[in-house]
């Protein structure tokens, strides 16, 4: 009869090894694929590894990355925020309107309004106990309606009138535009908060086990309220920066953005059920999506539908791998 | 003891229960009465027919969505299934209406199969699995169509969208038949009972020996097939295959119709007639707003409020249990 | 607040009998709690003093967990009040109770599996350094120090889920105590621990007691009560029936207090409704050979004859439920075979097992058994649906016939077959589950805790039913945490320990003393 220890964790070294490998694949998989793509892309397309193209990729990634930072926090609690695309558009439109009062107006107006929207959604989720999916789905519709109402049914595109705001979107140093630095700052601040603040740890705990978090006396409702607010702020900020970058608040942008953001977060190794993930992974996920798009553009003959197929297929592969890996690790 | 429990239920719960059960019908009556009072020419045969024809695609998609939601899942890829069916039609319409429609359905079934395998066999969460196909599926549809709008002129095919037998448009008739089939499927078949049990408690269903994987697989196949039918009818109505926009955001309308109709998002129940009523209610509200020149913007906001209200009322039921 | 709170203290059973003179640190004063029409706690007064360890005992459904939840702010009492250090306290939520110094260790570890040991201990009150950021290094060294005080050496950076259950339990305890708990409530803390881990836990409990911390200890296991508790409060049917010191009490007295019958009656009639253990000489119908599953069971053999009830003894975590699940095809085995009347059954498939005639009543009725939103009828016919259908269409007539038969035979009390099963009492839900399986005309019935959480009357009915089914020739395997149920219900007991068959009790050896000895791993007394 074999001696076994039912209470012990993994026993055989092979299994420990497998689990560790699975964990590594989950955490760094996106980064590894990103590096491979960068290498392959550089070899295949001479126009790809140029400074201007890479800077271009960085700029394009920055807006999605800011949204992704907020989305990561929401998903870490086990929730989801489908309203970010609409909030992104609203942020842009409000930034353009607000720019009439200068840089401060152009930034404060979208941020304050998105804070309010995030608070309302968060409150309904946290205190009303409604499913995040449906609350933010209503948010997606309602906020888009608000954007249309503000722009005469989407027919008018308010322009950014404040040069300082435009400079924030278009200027930069060392060949990189300001939004890139802002996105990196968001990742940095977000990471520090997540890993080194009580609130961040509470986010992980709520996603890890909500019932245990309640019993451990963590402020679960406040955590949820906060993450939806953070997500709103991030989406609004990304929208405002996009408006600054394009000098206009286009009311129709951001349709489907929530999908890209969720894809990036999930590809970055954050578990959709919450409790585990990080912003570095999200950064890799965002870059991966943008690089794929850029490479497809490099080919020239391929179109945006190819990109949709690749992104969707990639997401499918990643979630399948995640599910299988999670099973290996007995999550 | 059970009897005391039933009697002891507080009165408020029965009021909430009433709205959960009949709220959607009540709302339809209110919207109709309001229109009777304020909208001229609302109750003409023409208008009724227009409303019915317009509700058909969302309604058919919502039937499949109700099944997916009944298993405690969701299907975000229905729009892509519609688009793929639409994209295929002009390629095969030369072989006749029926073969083209069947091939279109088969293609949308492929999306359902991919969903089903990911969800049922691999165990991916329905929301991400169908999300990936929502993105990829529409891309495939666009590639199939060569990213072009193609008009379809086959008169037999167009009749599917525009023709009628007597006063009844073909599309409405098809929808009615599908509603009946799904209603029977849910209430009178082994599959329907098992689906509802699976949604009520997956673990219990597994331990009772139900073929859980097969049920989930078939559910997502059905959802995709119904979306495919909606795509074919939508294409017939437009007289053109427009895979880039056909079925955009239809998942939202379908989910709303299902939830407004009283099917809880937490699974374990499928209310087919409620779903029909939910779809009709949304259509009537939109039509009312349109007739009074209320912009799209406000009708979207109205839809958002309706979703939240409906889910809030549904939540009451979950708490009661 | 109502008049009950102001009753004279003379009527208070705890007032005179309290074993410790100190003022109680925590006291539930004439607390009543109802759910729907059911009174879970009826005018309960319970108190514990500093440095006292108070056992809280009672049968399933006696109201222990409800009382704990009232004490810790999960539920609010309908009547009566909670006093903390003599002052009325209102806990709106667990957090309030925790802040006031009342911590709880639950049966299942309620921590975050993906986070590290140190993170789990300090969640919500992490030590902070510069800029208000968490000082991870200090947190880890604090955690290490804290745990080593309890004699536990573990890498505190490891994710909690990679630690043994005993360690996880100690982490929960360390967390509770380090929040400056004045009162620690432990709800069956040893149910998943090994003997060695239990010893560590007891050492820590005594240490805490000596530090003046009040301990409320809930357990089914008599040994533990006598080992670590000074006083005991016994609940029965939501009422306090006894408060007093543990010293001088016998096990028999405690059992009779919990059951509400005199010791003589318990001796004479047994503690259960089983008439006799069923044995049989017929060739075995179920033969499980060499069942193994990593971390769970190793090389388990089990043979059951028709008409026989075989008890599966063992502590929680010994592999009892895991063995049943492996036989029922719920989990796949790494090795081993199951045959029914000699025909092999494909492993890892519930439906294959059901086709072969093996059915299992799962332990967790609410989560794994009933489908709460469905009616009594739909729950009963759930597994049998394909048999009651024609070409995929259900037949109401066939269903009604089956439902009618079993509702009558099992005395299922429901207003109609269409009543949602969630509205039924636990006992009736359990009967619905049994009906579901009997409708499949099984040959082997695996019962995992068939009487857990159901009221006394229903319990007797279920036990009598098990008797009856065995008499009709069903092969039955019975798993129960209640020793008397195993002993009195089974003709033979296979005892598991740490995933393997330890011994088998037959004939006259099927008694409480032998089973206890076998569970403890000592020799069976001759």
C-alpha cells in the first residue's frame, strides 16, 4: 500500500515542476509571444523595426493601455466593465467641449463625469448586488446615448480648441508622445497600488474569494465601488487624450473597445474569474494586439477583417490555454 | 412545514413576484395605451405589420439567447453568426434559395460548434469564449464577403424578407414557428428539462448523470443556428448582404429582450413567451420614440434604464429563494 | 428590543451554573432567531468568560451554527441582544464583530487560496512603511515570527493553497488571534486535520486560554471536548438544555442531553432509528478493487452484497466521500476497477455508473443534490427523464405515475408536486433526492451523510427507509460522521484512514468502542 498524505499539496517533483511551468506560462506567455512577434516582424518587414513605426505602435497602444489598466482592476475583482468604450467616447467629446476652459477644463470635465458614471455603476454592482456584466452593459448603451445626445445624434464633432490640450496629445520627448508616458505612469502607479497598498491587496482578495473576503472583514463593497470608478477614470482619461491627439472629440470612437481591453487583460494572464493578474501582463497584452495590427498593416494586402480574425483567434487560443493551465494548477 | 413557509411569505414578495411574472406584459399594455392616446396612426394594420417585421431578427436571436442564458451562459457571438450567414448567401444563391439558406445556416453552425467546444468540452467561460468568436466571426464573415456589400436579387429569396401570405409576412410566420418550436423544446422535451436543470445547478446535473457537455454543445449550436436564420431573414429584408453591419449590437438587444421577459441571468429558467414579449416591448418603445422624433440617443438611454429595472426586479426573485 | 430581554435573571440557566466566576466577555442574552416559519434559536442565553474554553454542542440542526452567526454579526437576532464585556453590542456585519475582538475560525478555511501565507494573515491591516506602502519584508518576518510561536515553520511567501490543510487552519487561527481577538470562536476546526495537526491546534488553544482569551469550541468529537474545554453548553432544537463544567460529565450524559433521551433509552433503543445492521451471504453485487486517486485514496477495496449495508468509517478527509465519488464515477480514478455483478463499469462517468445501477446521494445536498429552482416533480424525475420520455418528448402521464408513487412511499411533504423543491424542509429535500435515485431502480445505493442537516423526525424516517431498502435487496454503502449511525445502521464497517482501508469491523465488533479505536488507529479491543 502506498503511503499518501491527503492533506499535503503537490507531492511529486514532476508535478511541482509542471505546475510551476504552467504558472510561468500564464504570467509571462504574452511577453514571450510579444518578443517572438517583434523578432519575426523585424526580420520579415524592414519597415517594421524603424524608430518611427515603433513610436507609432507605442502611441497607438497607449490609449488602449490606459483603458486596460482600469479594466485589469475590475477583472481582478472578478467583475467586468463593458462600458469603457462608451466612456472613452464620452471622455473625448467632453474633453473637446471642456477645452473651451483651457487645459484644466479639457481634462477635468471628462474625468469628473466619468468618475460619476463609474461611481454609479460601482454602487449598483456593490450595493445593489446586480451582475457587473448587465450593469455595465446598460452603461455601454446609456453612456453612448449620452454621447449621441451631446453631439446632436453623433453628427457633430467638437474640436479641441485649447493648444495646451492638443500639445498634451501630440507633443512629447525622445520621439515618444506624452500619452505613452502617461500610460506607463498609469501602469507604474497601478502596479504599486495593486502590490503595495492595502486597497490593492483587497482587490486581489475579493477576486480570490469574495465570501472569504467578507468574513475576513475586508470592505468588499467599497473595493468594488472603487474599481469601477478607477475603470471609468481610465476610460475617460484615455478618451480625453485621444481627443487631444486627434484634436477632436469624435462621438463614434470606442465601439468595441471594451472587447479589445478585455482581450488584452486576459491575454496578459489575468484570470477572468479574478484574484490573479498584473498590469505588466496587461501591457504585454495591449502591445501584442497593437503589434499584430501593425504587422498586418505591414503586409499591405491584408485588411482589418484579418486583424479581427487574428485577434479573436488569439483570444480564443489564450483563454483555452488559460483554462487548461488553470486545471493543471488546480486553481 | 412547507405549507407554513408558503403562507408566511411576506406580502411584498407577492407584489414583486407579480411584476417579475407579468411586468413585461403590463409594460406592453401601458405602451400601447400611451400610443393610443398620443400617437396618430399607431394602430393601423400597416404599422402593426411593420412593427412585427422589424422585431423578427432580434426575436429569433433572443430565442437562442434565452437558451444560452438558461444554462447560466451567454452568447455574445450571435451578431457574428448573423453576419456570417449573410456573407455566405450571395455566394450560393445561384444554387437556389433553399440550398443557399441551408449553407448559410451550416456556416453559422460552425461558429456555434466553436463556441460549444470551447464552453462544453474545454470549460472556457461562455462570456470570453463567445467574445472571441464575436470578434473573429465577424472578421471571417467580412473575409468571406470580400469586405463588400453585395446585393441579392433572387426574387424567391427576397420574398423571404418582403413577401407575405395574406396579411402575414413570411418572416413573421417563420418567427412564429420558431417560437413554437423553442417553446415546445423547453417545456416538453427531455433536452429542455435537462437544460433548465443544468442552469439551475450544474453540479447537481452532473451528479444526476445528465449529459452536461452535450446539452451545452447543443445549446450553443441552437443559438448560432437561430442567429443564422435571423441573418438570412435580415439579408432578405435588406435585399443585400451587409456583413459589416448586420447584427451589430444584436446581442445587447437580445439579452435585453430575454432579461426583460423574465428569464434570470443566473440561469435555471427559460421563459419563451416572456422573451417574445420582451422583444416586442423593446420594439414598441423604440417605435414610439421614433414616431415622436425622439433621437436615437435618448432611446438608447431608455433601453439602458429598462435593462437595469428589469434586472433589478429579477434580482428580487433570486433573493427570495 | 422586546420584553424577553428584561426577564428576571433567575430564569437564566447560565446564571447559576456558570463555571467561571469572571464576568462573561461575550454573552448572547435571550436571543431568538427565526427563518421564515422555523425558529432556529429560541430564547438562547449563552456566555463565555475570559480565559474560559466553552464547548458548544448539539446535533445537526440544533442551532449551533445559527448561534455562532448571531455572535459574529452574520445574522441579526430577531429578539434578545449580544453583550460584549457587559455592554450591549450590535454587529451589523462580520467586520464589526471582528473589530470588537470576536474572531471566528470556520470549518472550511475561509482565506484567499491564491495569496501568500503572510498576505492572508495581514490582509486589511498590512504593516505600512514609507508613503503608506505595504512593508512586505516586515509583513513576512512578522508572519514568520507569529507562526513560529505556534510551532509552525512554513515559507510565508508560499501561496496558501499550496500548504497542507492543517497549516491553512493555523494560518486562519494566527490571523484571528493577531487581530487582538478577545474571543475566538472555532467551528469544527479539526474536521479536516490530521491527528498531529490536531495536537498542534490544541496546544495553541491552551496557550491562548492561558493568555486570557475566551474560546468557544464547536465540535462533534467528544474526545476533543474533554481534552480542551472546561465548560459545555448543549443546544437542542434551538434551545439551551444544559450549561455546566465538563469535568464530572460522562460521554453518555452528553449524548443523552444532545439527543434529548435518557441514557437508558439510548442504550436500549440505540441513538438511531435503525433496527438492525444488515448483513447478507449473497455474492457481492458491487466489487471495487484497488481504487486509487492521487492525494485522495490509495488501493481501496470494497465489496457489497445485495441486502447489505456496509458502513464506511473514517474521519473527515480519510477518503470516505472520495471513495464513494470514485465508485459513482464522479471522479476518475488513477487505478482500480469497479464491477457490478461481475460486469466492469467504465470509470469517471456518472452516467456509466448509473447505467450499471450505481447511484450516489451526495454529501452536499444543497449544492450537489437538488436543483433548487425546479419543482419537486422535476427534481424527482431528473435522472430518469430519458426513461420517461418518448423520442425526446417528455410524458406527463409517465412522470406523474413515478412522482406519485415515490411521494407517497417516502412521505414527501409538499403542497403539490409543482412546489419548488427549495421551499421544502431539509428532510423532505433529502427524500426527494432518494426518490430521484429509486426511480432509476438502482442496485447499489451510495449514501454520503444521508441524515446531515435534517430534523430529528425526518432523520428517523430516512434511517428507517435505508433499513427497508436493504431488506428489499439493495446493496447500500453508508457514510456518516455520526458514529452511532454507522454502528447501528451497518452490518459491516470498512474503516478508512488517510485514504487507505485501515481495518474492517464485522459481526459483534460493529460497535462504537471498536470503531472509535479503529478511527484512532489503535488495535481493536477483543
